[in-house]
C-alpha cells in the first residue's frame, strides 16, 4: 500500500506543510475553470443549435450563423482584453498582490453570466434573444479573462524549478479533471429534471444554474483564501503593454510552442464542441452516454498522472507532446471513419474506446504545455530581471483565441451543413472530426521543432551560477542548525 501511495507523496514534496495546503486551495480555481469551460464549450451550442430530434425550440434567428458570430465576437473580445489584463496584472502595485485582487473583482460577474448564458427572455426565435445573448457573452468572456489571466500567471510563479513545475501543474490539472467530471454530468442532470416534469430546455437551464453555483464556490476559494504575498516575491513590471507583448515573441521556442498550441486547441475546440453530436448522431448513443465516455477518459487520465511526471523527466516535454498529438490524430480520424468502424465493434464499444485512448493524451496536454511556457517565461525573467509571467501565459492565449474565434464562427455552420433550419446534420458532424484531425496533425509538426533542451540548460546554468556566487554560510549559522 505504501508503494502505491508513494507517488502522491513525491508529487507534493516541493510544496509541503503550509504552502502545500495553500496551494491545494489555490488549485481549486482550475476546478471552476473546467466547469465553466465545459458548460460553454460542450453544451451551450446544444441549446442554441439543437439536433432535429431535440424538443428544444430554435431561439435565435438563423441559429447556427447567429450563434457562431456571437461566440466568435466573444472570443475576439476575450483575446484582446486578455492582453490588457495581463499588462495590468504584471504592472500592479497592489500591496495584496498582483493577481488575487483582480480574481476577486471578477468572481461575481463571471459566475452570474455563466449561469445566465443559457437563459434568453423570449422562448421562440427573436432578435431580442440575440442581443441578450451577445451582452451576456461579452460579460462572461470579459470577467473570465480577469479571473483566469491572473490565475494562470500566479500558477506559473509559484515554483521556479522546471522539474517541480511539472508536478505543480499535475496537481492543478487534477482539479481541472475533477471539474470536467462534474460538468460532464450536465446531460444526466438535464434528464433528471426532465423526469421531474421540466421541459428539455428548462432541464438544461437548471443544470447550467446548478453547475455555475458549484463552479462559483470553487472559484471563490483561491480568490479569497489564498494569500499571494505569502508565497510569491512579486514586484511590478514597468514594461508597457505592446513592448511586453512583442518581447514574448523574441524567443523562437515560444513562437514554435504557441503555433503548436494554437492548432492543438483548434482541434480541441472542434472535438469538444461536437462531442455530444459524435455520441448521439454518429455513434447512436444517448446524450447521457457522453458522461460515461468522459468519465472513462478522466479515470484513465488521473491514473496516468504519475507516468506523465516520470516520463517528463526521462524523455522530456517535447516527446510527450508529440506522442499525445499522434494519438489524437488516430482518434479523430477514427471518428471521421465511424461508418467503417462502428459496424465492426458497435457504437457503444467505439465510444468507450475513444474514452480509453484519449485519457493519457489529455493528461499530457493539460499538464505539459503550461509548464513549457512557464519555463520560457523564467528564461525571460533571468535575462531581463522582470517577471512578466502574466504576459507570457496570455500572449500564447491571445493568438490561440484569435484562431479559436474563427473556429467558433465556423463550427456551427459546419455542423449544420446542408440544413437551413439550424439543425445538425450527419455530414456536418463528420466534417468537424476531419478538420480536427488536420489541425492536430499540424500541431504535431510544430511540436517536432520545439527545442526543449536549450531552454532547460539555460535555466540550469543560471541556477548553478547563482548558487556558486552565494556567500558561504557562517560558522555561527552552521552551529545553530538543527
């Protein structure tokens, strides 16, 4: 039993005692991120672009196009405001910290807009619904930016050692995965409420409301209980926004990682948005079976955390990213070719197989990229003497979100391809899988050019030189040591 639990002890070694407990509270913010991300990415379009078998009324004029445009505008607003927030956070002189005060201000509008995004005032097609949804989306994306830009920057600052950093992001990812498991219950919650007499639309809305409250509780904990100034030696950066943004792209490795990250998340956006359609339209299973698929992936993913940490040390972050993207290519291509595979093994077995195969890659792509970007941010801090972690963690998201805004506009149109009433079609759902396959293959190519060793060597050399120039410990101090 001790051997089985040994990896958890090693995982928390760099953050023992008080700091360990505080960091666990901090990581709960990733639970909240998973809940809201799941609601908006995986389930919101199912409400506003329903399938032909759904009893949900079409609520938007030109539903697929309108929803796509609103999502795209929201993502563009999110991308540009992220840069401003990153600069604001890096340059903050707030004595309570550079990050947590912004998280506190953003909490209420983030949670409220995340719940209200499933509600519109008119229960049929209306331009009023379009305006309402547009306003709520702007509030949602803006407030989530204030919270998450600050949260991401702080998570990158807590640990300096690149090896320990992977362990830190593993703990954070654990909470993200648990949050993903909780939000995957949304279709089941909707079915429960339908069993109580609610309409399908009302069932979805109550599910959104309950999950937003749960996410809000977990977002509250790091914002108000984590004392940033106790664990981070922060000082404001004085580099202007545009100069700080441009400086991130002076690093070749950062550009390569960012490009790979963009295409990887474009693929994820297609996959996550269409997942419920894959399960119902392509594989012929019930909506609630998507929960089973996700739970299988989550269990496999969590079980593989120790392996990700071990392999990150032995083979490096680059090798893991290349492997994960290779598996994604195979899985997405298999979904596109479902017509060949499903008759052989059945829709249910195919769905379970997807869950089994993507579990380990999900662990890799949730943990490794953030650690790799934080490594490069540390190199910049060593060279310049300024900590611009928020800008480094956000600049990659800026380019990524611009790419995703295009995806958000395209996905609903692709899913409803050939159908003017806004409902999803078989050909459209299949095409999302093909596009996801191409995007993840492009990401794989970029990751092949990532030079991880040069980054780690620079950090290691600086660490060794810093230790070498430190003054020796006095004899008095030596005698006073336990």
